């Protein structure tokens, strides 16, 4: 055999070897990223579940007291508390962006500074938010809720590393990112809260609010898993951007989406199979149970959508895209999704199902936009933006050493 013919045979062999090597390399990289995601997400999921379980367990008992009590608790837990929770959770996510990118860049001394700035801003935000709980009953009455439900929802009216002065500087920039984070998450969270409010003005409002509150509570409990993914992917993206690894940041997003879809699909299947049984955990009323069973398909759809959308939200937090995503949420939820839902509910007489379909339309559109943003993003540019954010405070570490 001549030299030319030998080389002709050797090329495919080398190509196959390279392909096998690439497949092994991708599988190993996927597995390593998956372990990193779960290392961060696991404790976050457990913490969130334990925190949420208090309200979840309370609602299961309240539902057996009476339908009025269940409706009141649903309004208090999902609307009144939800107003403050959404704001504080959103503003707190600014800390994830900045701390994650600082850690990735190796600027560990900035972590304490960022945390202290967050304390200042969140404390200043929390104080006026207590007024929402104080005036819960009149707020609910203004929103058109039934007087007996509003009054009952409002059985809580009486409830009320060394410090560095650098934490008190550059608060406006931190405040702006916190506000953008808050708006981004609140616009999304409040869309479902508004669903509960509109349910309160439908015919047979007590049953509708009960059913919506039960479904939202179940979805909220299951959402504790994607909430862990939000934390994990925001940390991974911010760390990799801070470290200058654009490709790894993008890869982490898709790995987490894959894992999240699997877990959320499993939860949705469980809800669908038990749709005639799980409502008994919350109520003894047959009418309410039937209404919840009818909503199970919509609930399962929301759960599956939560396999993708929260991960992309975590990506936005890690990259510092909160302002852009806030505009996306306004458009998809409030200019498109909710108006469609109101039209379906009141004009087409679809009731609670129509409201939920409209909200899911907004959620689908938001997810599509976030996927496009992730796909078309210039991740090398995001790396440079991350370096610019961290470099603004790069001298803080040396100053803090002098203080100590």
C-alpha cells in the first residue's frame, strides 16, 4: 500500500478518535457543572422549603376551619405579605450580582462592603413596608375584596467582619441596582398576586379565592426548588463572569435549565396524577376541591414553565440584567398577559381559568425573550462589564486593611 493510500485511511480514524474525545469531554464537563449547581442549589432549596413550609402547613390547617378563613389566609399570605416579600427579595438579589462577580474576580474584601450596603438599603426599605401590614384591611377593601374576608385577612394588625464606613458610600449605584432587581422580580411575582385579587371579584368569590390560593400555595411550595436553581445559576454566572470565563457562564445556564426541567416535569406529573386527591389536604369543601382539580392542568403548566423561566431569571441576576428584564416583564405580563387574562375571565366568561391562561401567556413570552437574550448575548462584553463593576471598588480592600 502506498503512502497516499495510507494517509487516506488514517484521517477518518483520527476524526473518530477526536469525536469520541469531545463527547467524553462534554459529558465530564456537564457532570462537573451539574455537581457545582447542586452544591449551591441543594442548601438553598432546603432552606427555602423549611421557610415556606410554615405558611404552607398553616394553610393546610386553616382550610379545614372554614372556607372564609382559608380565603382570608390566602389573601394575607399571598397578597399582603407578598407585596413586601417581592420587594425585599428583589432588592436583595442585587447583592447576588455584585458579590458573585466580586468573588469570581478574586476581590474577596468587597463581599463585606457589598453586604453592609445591602443592610443599609434593605433596612431603609423594610421600615415603610411595615405600613402595608398595618393597613392591610383598607388596602384589601380598596382592591375590591369582600369586607368579611378583608377584615379577617388584616388577625395580624398588631404585628410589627467589622463595620467599614465605606459601606455608606456609593449607595446610589447600589440602590439603583437593588431597585431594578426589585422591580424585575416584583413585576413577575405580583402578576400572580393580581390573579388572586381578580379572583376575589369573580362570581362565587369565596370558592374562587380558595381554589386559587390552594393552587398558588402548592406552586409556591414546589417553586422552592427552582428558587434554589435561581441562587445557583446566579452565583455560577456571576462568578464565571467575574473570573473572565464567558463560555463557562453560558454553559452553566444550559446545564441548570436541563436539570430544572427534569425536576419540574416530575413534580407536574405528580400533581396531575393526584389532582383529585391533593385538594383534601387543604379543605373539606367538595366545591372547592372540584375547582382545584379543574385548575390542576393549568397548575402543572405553570410548574413546567418554572423549569426554565426561574433559571433564566437567575442568569439575569448573575449578569446584572435586572433593568432590561424589568422592561421585559412589564411588556409580557402587564401589557400582554394580564389584559388577555382579564378579557378571557370577564368577557369570555372563562373565570379563574381565563385569568390563569393570560398569566401563563405572559410567562411564556417572558421565557422566550429571556432565551433569546441568553442565546444572542455577547458574553465577552458581559465579562468586561463585570470587571468594570468590580474595579470601581477595587481599592476598598486595601483601605479596609488600614481600618483594621
